[in-house]
C-alpha cells in the first residue's frame, strides 16, 4: 500500500532532502524555482486552465530562469493511474526532476481540480 504524505519543506519552499547538502548557496537559491513552478501549476489549474502542455510550458519558463537547472522532466499525470494526461479533468500529480550541479532533485504536488465534479 502506498501512503501519500505531505512533503516537508524548508521555509523557502525547497523540499527537504539529503541531496540538498550537495548544493552551493547559489544553487540552493536556484532550486527554489522547483517549488515555484509547482505553485504555478496549482494557480493555473485553479484558474481553470486544463491543457497540460500549456501548464508545463509555463513551469518550464520558471525553471529556465536559472541556467544551473537542467530539466530532466516535467510531467502532469492522473493521480490514480499515473498515466500522462493532456486535459486536466480529475486529481493530478505534477512532478518535476532536475539536475543542479551534482544533485538530482525531484518534487511533486498533488492537485485536486476544485471546479470539476468527480
């Protein structure tokens, strides 16, 4: 059984991870863009944007603000099936994986679409 738990975050939004110790202070600052991109996803879904590619493009813009960030993937999947979804019509999981220096950082956020009835 998989237990879903909230992500523990530092005050700047960076997910707490043993990998964070490999980041320089500047890289750690850049890494805060990961959570900012996930927050953008939340705001867009709250604003009734349903096209995953549109949301991913905006998330990519945020992550691209820091040259140190090498994006491995940005994905929005159905929270139940974990299959990619083009249109957001249910609960989704937005996930990001990046490399910053020697560290591979991952983060995700579970989003419930408040304006679509199940």
